[in-house]
C-alpha cells in the first residue's frame, strides 16, 4: 500500500502524516508513507486544499486532518481495496 500525504508548511505541518504513521503502526498494516509538497504532484491529483490523503494513487479525502482512530477505521474498511 502506497500512502501519500499532502501537507503545506504551516502550524499543523506533518499532523496528518504523523497520524497516518500512528494509525498504520496501531493496526499492524504495512505501507510506504510519503510526505508530498511538490506542487506538480499536488496538481496532478487535483487537490485544492490540504491536508490530503492519497492511497495507491486515489485521493481519499482533502481539506481536513483525521485523528489516528478514524484513519485506522478508514484503513480497515478499505484494506481489501488497497492491498
């Protein structure tokens, strides 16, 4: 599972990134998590607000930071789709 996190520089930088790492560790899933801040990549995905979560090339959500608990539930619900 390849997970990309789009976050911009600011007060909450790396909040979603950290939450995703924590969620993966807590639920025992494996995945490569990459922090994306390259404008060309962001535009490629069509993301207009950050933070955003992309799993295997699909934008899952944008414009909000989910806590680890919600990310865990989200990953479990969609694990078969992304593995």
